[in-house]
């Protein structure tokens, strides 16, 4: 799966939200990178357990933290999963959940490269 770099992480918008504070952005990005895999594991478990409420809650949480840090493609994918959880379409939830892993990895790579 390929992504346009600008669609993955909107660094400048995230920086604007933090009043141009580069040090704070670096800390926020580090926290995001440290926590997103755990959130993804929680979502994967919810999907495996066919727990729609946990899928909705966790995808909403991923959507929120992704939006906070400017990870737009990830925010959009998590939003799609949240919307799908209302329909109970497990096939689409699973497809989007699998795709989420690729978006997470690509976003983390872009963020890490920018802060290396």
C-alpha cells in the first residue's frame, strides 16, 4: 500500500496547533509513536472478539490522537472503522482494520524520519 507523504502526516498543521513549539511537537510525536501500537492491538483484539462497542470506542480514540498529531490518513482510516462499527459490517471492519496497520507503519516511519 502506498501513500502520498503529505497525506500521512501534516506536520505544519500539527505545529500550528501547538503554537509553533517544535520541542512540544517532538514530545507529542514521540508519545504518539509510543502509544499507537498498543491502541492498534486493542482494536485488533476487539475485532477478533467481534465486540462492536470496543471497536467503536478504540477506533474513535485512534481517530482523536491521530487528529491531534496531524496524522490525517490514519485519522481518516480510523474514522471509517468507527462509522463501520455502527453498521456491524464485520467484513468491511476487518478489511479496514487490516489496512490500518499499513497506515500506522507508514505514518510512524514518516514521523520518525522527520525527528531523527
